C-alpha cells in the first residue's frame, strides 16, 4: 500500500500509519485485502482492497473496490485483471449485488481494465440518462 501511495506521488500517511491502518482494517469483517503474484513462487506484486457495506437500494451488500495496485515490473502480465476477477468472485460469494470503484478519468490503463471487466459509468441505474459521478469533499482538521 505504501508503494501505491508513492506511485501516486504522495509521502503521507507515513509507512507506520499505513501499517496500523491495514492492521486495523484487516481485523474487520467488512474489509478484505487480496494479494496477487505473477508466478506461484514469487512474492506478492499486487493488492486489491475490498470494503463491504449494506445498500438499501440493492437490499444486499455492495462491494467497494477501494484500491487496486500492481507493482511496475508485474504490469501487463494480467495480474490486475486477475485481482479484479477475484474481487468480483469474492463479492458474489458474499451476496453482493454491485461492485463499485473510483478512478481518475486520466488513468486510461485502469479505465480500460475496468471496462474490460464489465464496469461502466452507469452502475446506479443502467437506463438512466448521464453517467454516475463520484463526488467527495475533504474534511480538513481545523
């Protein structure tokens, strides 16, 4: 996860904070971390973080694909697709009716992967006009 932070050009939160956060989350039943390797005998080169929450609109859990990261040397080998496929399988196993995520529109490689895996900008209502938008606001400590 720290490599993902670095890849995105950030230096905060600290590595210790990341470790504490992962330790906290991994104990929760609504969070999973999936690790992937390019070869059976190689160390992990990819991670996918999943979060689950109940949706009144689906009358079931939703799965939020919060993070997906593959180390540079392992990119292009299908590891990202394998992790997304596993994430979809895990969501189905848990009874989820929808998997959502966010990514930057300039991240063409990620968009191509997600579209190839069946994701679209219309996850809320496929027949509605317009794309679904992910919005947010940063709440800074004052």
